[in-house]
C-alpha cells in the first residue's frame, strides 16, 4: 500500500504534555511554548483544557494562556472541554476549536471524567449543539483503544462503537488514543481496520503514548492503514494523570524525522521544533524525551 504524501500533526504538548507535570508552570512559560510551536510551523496546537482544576490543576490557567498567545494566521489553537461548563469557558476565552474526550473502557471513563461511557456521550450532545451554534469545530478522542490500565484488553469493536457515536454526533475527526502505550503495530492495524468500517479513514487520527517504545512503529502501521493525522508532543512531554505509569506522547521531533525519511510533507521545521523542545525540557528540568533531539544535541 502506498503511504500518504502529506500528513497533519496535531501538537498536544502544551495540553497532554503539561497536564501531567508535577511542578507548576507559569502562564508566561506556557505561552512561550505555544508561540515557539507555531513559529516552528505547527498548524494545530492543543493549548490547554477547560476541565475541573480540582481534577487537573496544571490546566487551571488555560484561559489566560489563550488570552496571551500570539495567534498566527492558519494555526488552529484548540482546547479540551469535557462538558458544557468547559465549552462555555472556552467560548469566553475565544476558542474556535475544542475536543471532547471519551473512552472505550468503562473503568477509565469513571476515573477520568467521573461517568460511564453512555453518560459521557449524553453529556457531549448538548455541547455539540452549542458548539455548532457558535461555529466551533469539535474533535473527538477515544481513550484506551489498545489497552486500559484498569481493564486490560479492550476490544476493537468497542472502540469502533464509541468512535461511531462521536462521529455521528458531529465530531469532524476522531482521534484514537493509546493512552498507556501498550499497543503494537499488528494490533494497531487491526484496530484501524475495524474502526474504519464505522468512521471513514480520512476522519480518523492516531494518538500514541510511547510507554512501551512502540509509538513510531504504531504510526507507521497506521500510515499503512491510510491514516494521515497524528497527535504528538514536543520533547515527548506528558502522560495521563489517570493512567499511572503512562509516559508521554510520541515526540513530535521523532515523528517529523521519520516522516521526512518517508518523503511525507508536514511543513514543520525540525530545527526550530528541537529548539522549542529543548527550551521546555530545560525549564522543567527534565531530560528531553525526543531521541532525535538528544542525538542532535550530542552531535
Ligand atoms: P465531576 O466532579 O463529576 O463534575 O467531574 P460535576 O459536574 O459534578 O462538578 C463538580 C465540580 O467541578 C463543580 O465545582 C463544578 O463547577 C466543577 P464545585 O461546585 O465543586 O466547586 N466543574 C468544572 N470546573 C471547571 N471546568 C469544567 C468543570 N466541570 C465541572 N469544565 C469532570 C467531571 C469531567 C469535570 C472532571 O472529571 C474533570 O474535569 N475531568 C478532567 C479529566 C482530564 O482532564 N483528564 C486528562 C485529559 S484526557 C487525556 O489525557 C486522554 C487523551 O490525551 C487521549 C489519550 O491519551 O487517550 C485526550
Ligand atoms: Mg493522551
């Protein structure tokens, strides 16, 4: 099968990455990160979340971050919104694109958003309606698509069912999240093959955490399934507060390097992206999670 010629990267570092950092990060530093990412050529940046600060304190300053970023033309600045309250706060902050997030595992749904899968979908319905009225595009996430920290194996058919619901209620794209990074390439292909029977491939995205070091291989497997949108995180920042031990998303720099080796265009400048990753890693006092960045720094 031929690979896509062009791929879109969804940068989730400022949200998925920073939501899991223990130390507080100032609004100024978050704004700097977002501006660095847009300067590197990222055209889609998930900036923050409008969730309960009791659940995820790290995302508490998201409205201020949105108020202070330099908005570059052609760049989508998005936020997570779990319910109407989140959407209202996002609208107030001038956000034009949001994401709802559900799960393919009941236990994870309870731990992450304090409700069942069915309840979460019911909660999203009025949000979708209000978003439509405000001309706000909504992306959908399904978590635990290749395994759950509480339930173990997750059936691809269950993922397909939740993805279909999100798509049917108006999510223009559904991103499948390997929240704990246990997936492998064969399972990834089976997953997309199954879900694509319910949601068109061009409306699906891959979101791989790299806990088991499988993320790049899983992205390649997804490309073979005709998937052309991937979520990644600069410097491999992050994890999930409700999936203990889960490491960050696959590093954007590493994904970009692989794509350039496959002649797949993204419009992103690798050196600038490495610079952005180095800056935030130093600020957080952590090792840069991108292998490519580490190699370039050493070289
Ligand atoms: P709940 O406690 O069931 O909510 O939480 P509630 O409606 O009963 O409200 C309780 C309190 O929260 C009230 O405040 C509400 O006002 C407040 P109080 O009266 O007690 O002071 N509240 C809010 N505050 C701010 N923003 C809001 C909001 N909603 C209610 N939007 C809720 C339910 C969904 C709010 C909570 O569970 C929550 O915020 N969860 C967020 C979890 C989260 O952000 N997880 C990480 C992101 S998902 C992820 O990382 C996976 C992904 O990357 C894909 C993958 O890797 O798989 C996307
Ligand atoms: Mg994630």
